[in-house]
């Protein structure tokens, strides 16, 4: 690329490949734009060999170097232990958010040496922009945009991040993948937890955690059933309770201290307020005063109007205009103003 008589060199960029259509297309677009591109896939226990093979095939097809980066030890310590520990504590973790922060946008880039990369790219549907020396995260254009999963990235990480699909829709990406005849063009969307290939969370956790039976009680405090271990449940869950009632019961609260599952009718699972901790803010370092935002308490939750109030440097209180379904400890709440990601934190508890 030239500007006048000056040749501008594109950054050397590592693309985090997954064996899916999004990361594959991101790699093609960057190479086509003149970037010095190499691909890498994180390898750990639970990753399907098919994903590794597809990532390698894509790299060969578009003629870029390919790296297999073994992070099995770190993945166990930072993701698996966290995942099982949260469920053991009656919380519902979000391993993808944590993996992006600690592994994909950190360890992968640092481990892929002796090559030295200026940037890292992924297939996330989100955008990064620089304004007045600050790196901002914004919502992508696709209806299922993925800024939610990137809200924990630091300024240093955002400064090194390229998101080639931020202005695209999934349909456009698949069209481009077919144009380049990528072997991943028709692949279905990956599951939430890549380290549980069959999606059977209960069986996975049973290998790691002891099952301890306890009572299931309703909103009046009456015992209405028995559970086989709190890690089988999450707030808002309906199926698997095995309790007959004139109206369906849902998990309303998990009490680890007393090894008790609290259930209620649907209306009991809607809450308006919560406390969130372990904050990461993006446009600024600290929240000095109350702020009107939109927020979501899970990735698939709708954006809803709310007021966020600082409690201390790492804790906020969020009050929603309308009650939200299944506010769940351990999940992330992410805050927005229009398409700008303000940041977010980990839900500690609902307040009403």
C-alpha cells in the first residue's frame, strides 16, 4: 500500500483460527488487504481434531504459515478449574469471556514466537476504533454481534486487535467464504463451550465434582423435591426439576451454604436490580457517577434500559427500567451506550 511516494507497511498479524467460517474468512480478508498474515489455533484437551485439521487446511489454501499452539496446561488452570469451581459455588460461569481475555488475546499472541506479531485478529462480529488515544470497543453490524464476549479486553489488548468482520453480517461472511471456496464455508455455528464437544455439561461436571443431594424448596419455604447436586442447576432453569405443580417451577436461587435449590413460578425469576463486581471499563478507567445505559445480563438477553451506579472502584449497582429474566450470579453484565461498549462486570447477586 502506498500513500504518495511513501510505502505503508501493514502490520504483521496473527489470526486466531478455530476451524470455523468466521475466523477463516477474517484471515482471507486480511491477506487480501495486504497484511502479513499467519494463522494459529489453540490446542487443548477437548478441541475436536476436525477443527484443527480444518484450520490447517484453510491456512494451506490461502498460503499462510500455520501454528498449533499447545495451551493445555493453561486452559485447565484458567478455564476448566474456573468453570467447575463456579458451578460448585452455585454460579453459572461464562468461559468464552474469560478465554478471550486470558488466552486468545493474551497467551496465544505471546506464545506464537519466535514470530513477532504486531496485531491479533479474530472472527468476532465487533469493532475496535481509536479516539483521542483511547481504544474503544463497539457493537458489530450483524444481528448476533459479539462485543459481549470481548468486554474484558484491556486497552493494551484492544490496541493490538483487528476485527475484520465488524462491518459484516453472517450472511455476507458465508458468501465471501463460498467465493474463496473455503472448506469451512458451510460449517454450522460452534457450541458455547468448545471443551465440551457433545454439550453435555452435567456429564462433564460429574467427572470433576461430587454429587451431593439436597432439598428443593418453594417460595414459601416448603420442601417440594430433592436435587442430586447444585452444579446441575442454573437460575431460570425449568427442565430437570422433576416436580409436579399446577404452574411450572423455575430455579430462582441456589443456596450453596445450605445445599438448597430455591424454586418459584416464572414471575419469581424476574428481577430489576443487581450488583456486579470485577469491573472492566473501556472508554474510561473509573465510573465517577451514575450513567444511563442499555445492558444485557446474558449474551442472548435483549438490550434493556438501565441506570448504573458506582458502589466502589470494582462494584456497581444496576437498576433496570423493566425486570429482567434470570439474573444469574457468575454471568457477565455488559453495558452499552448506543453501539459503544462501556464495559461490564460479573454478576454477584440480584437485589430484589
